[in-house]
């Protein structure tokens, strides 16, 4: 994986709007992965009896709270 977005921009000669779309996608994907890890950890604890409910993923899983 390329380590930085500016490297991608330089490699492929991307325009600024494409760069912004890509940056937003990478940020959203990272948020989705973080939330997935939280859900999986919580559900594992629920299997062990720590919690009495399970969490799930939905279409808002890539959103973050600022």
C-alpha cells in the first residue's frame, strides 16, 4: 500500500478533486475499520457474558463523532 496520499497524487497525476475524494475514502475506511474492531471486541465480550447485548454494523459505520 502507498504510504501517503501525496505520493499517490504524484504517481498518478491526480487532480485536486480526485485527491479529495480519495482522501475522504481512506479516512472513511479507517473509521469503518476502527468501528468494526469495536463491534467485534464488544460482541466477543458479550459471548463471555460481560455484556447483555450485541452490537452490529450498519450504513453509518464509517461515520465518526468530532
